[in-house]
């Protein structure tokens, strides 16, 4: 007999630890099943999944094609050691080389995004013979020691003092930028600042620059095209590898296969996870350019994982990529993204608590403020639980009305599965419209 919702929560809390939270008062949601853009809790309540769980179930829940592919692979060969060649690993590698931009060619498979970034910086260091890595402050690259050090946000602090040689730069965050928030558009001082830092640190010491092409949990920060074109030029000028972390913004999320296509640039190394399998199985990947791959023809690749290229995860990824293609999900995300953007802009115009909405494809955020003039955030950077009162009220309203999404400080996100329809988008946005009235009441 299945457990009740209370029993599921009790067992989880008694025997497992939850991430990024103090455990005592934490109340996890007991999730039982999911289909399309909806999921159901153990006690039978239905939620519209406006965050694709963790910005990751891009194709939507319960797709039989992916489930069947995992099953068929499990029947044949669930696992082979990572030195072995398997059909599924080879096929997936080939497809990834085809859909990624530039001359990205060879994949090094990991279990998730953090490990993909760990390996990206190890590879950049091995090939360049240099040590330092430049990363941004408003960033998240993972929870393991190295990728937590690359991370700029407070999730880094518990890992410190961590790996050496990570240098951070400011972000192209126009809404709160010290250089250009009062100007119409980004004036690219943030890019000039990157060049200053390169020179102060010494280009001969810098192996790579790592950035989330479009920043995820730190605020859907969408730089102008000139930013990345300039950054690519800086990397070429100073002989520094460009690593783009597309763990969250890759696989159609922004309306292109990969977000860097909006900027018409390609990195030397790209990391991916989440949408790679739409989370049907754990898989990350660090894909490297042909030149970097060639270096390892006669140099040892000092890295490896027991579950590298796991057959079940590779089967999930390959089937998932076929779903993106068969259902035209990339084009669909671009088209639905335009609709979502129009509707979100209307909500911004209507509600004074919305300081800014930012959107690209089905990757979007509402940034809430107490005061639209001063832009004082509704909850401060790294807000403590007691500073989240208004945001929690809004979150509760959404949940009470069947809409699940991701909240962080003064932001909440709308990142639904790419298969969502206009009607389903409107279903969630109408609840958000009413929830924002709560925020409006706190505007000074
Ligand atoms: C941009 C980015 N990079 C890396 C990671 C880490 O991935 P994982 O949690 O699979 O290790 C995340 C996770 O949210 C992410 O959003």
C-alpha cells in the first residue's frame, strides 16, 4: 500500500537531508506523479509546473518515448564501464557535435552540471598550462567544491576557502548596474571591466573565463549582443578559453538550441545538463572544441567517473533530443516565448510592484520592488527568512491556486516546459496577475 503524504514527508525528513536549507522547519512537497506541464502531490492536488521542476524538465513530464528508450536500454545494457565503447554513447556524442555551435566536437559525460563545470576548468587548465579562472558574481555553477568556487552567489561561501585562482568580475545586469542603470541600455563598461581584470591579473596566468550565457537563478540576466561578441574577441586577443555554462539556458530554454546562438558566438568549451535529458536521468556533459580534443590525442586526460557515459542516461538524452526535433520544441519555445513576453510586459505595466520583467524564450523572471523609483527590492540580496514575508505571501497564493514556481529573494521565475500551450500559460499568468496584487499593497 502506498504511503500517505504525511508519511512520505516524515520518512524523507527523518532519513534524508534537503539541500540549501535548515532542516527543522522545512516542509518538502510530497510529489507523486507528473504528466505534460502538470504534477500531482501524494494527496492528489494538481499543480501547473511553471518551473519545469528545476528549470530542467524541458520536454515536459512523462514522455513515453523517453521512458521507452530508457527501458529498452536497461533491458539490453544498463551500464558498461567508462573505458568501454557503447553504441548509445557514440550515437549521443555524434548528435551533440551536430547540434552544438562552432567546432564543439567531443563530449566528456558527467552526472550533472557541477561535475561538467569541474571538468571544464580542469581541461582548460590542462590544455592551457595556466591556472586562473575568471567568473562572474551573479552566477551559479554548481555545488561541488570547484564549481561552488566558480559560483559568485552566497552558495559559494560554505565552500570557502576553496580552490585557488578564481577571480570574479561584475555582471552585465543593466537594471542594477552601477555603470549604466540610469542609461537606456548597457554601455558595456562591464565588458571593459573584464578587460581591466584580465590585464591586472595577467593574461599569461588566466586559463579560462566561465559564464552562464544567460544567467539563471541569479536573475535571468540577458546581456546585449555586443557583450558576448566583445568577450569572444577578448578571449581570442589574450589566448583565454571561453567556457559557456549552458546547464540551465541550453536545450531550447531560450528559443534556440543553445543561448550562445543568440549572440552568434561559440565557446571553446560548453557545459550542459538539465535539458540534456530533461531530467529523465542524471547526465551532464562538458563538450570541447576540436582543437582542445586534439590536445588529448597525445596527452592524458586526467579525469574520469565510474558513471561517465552511463548507458541509461545516454539513452534518455538521445531520445530526448529526438523529442525536441520531432515536436519542434525549439521553434515552439521561441514562438511561445514571444507570447509569454507580451503577457508579462502587460503585467509589469499593470503592477507597480514589478520592477522589471526579463524574458527570452521560455526563460523569464519577475523582479519585485518596494519602490519602482529607487528600485529597492521587495526582499534584499541574500534575504533572511524573516525578510521574505511579502514574497512568501505571493508564493503561498500561487501554490494555493495550483501554480508551482521558483522563488529567490525578490524574484520569481516563469520557466515552464517547452511543450506548454497558450491556454496553459494563461492559466498560470492569470493566477500570477492576482498574486501580484499582494505585492502592490506593499509598494511605497
Ligand atoms: C547554470 C548552472 N550551472 C551548473 C549547475 C549545477 O548543475 P547540477 O545541479 O546538475 O550539478 C546549475 C544547477 O542549477 C546551473 O543552473
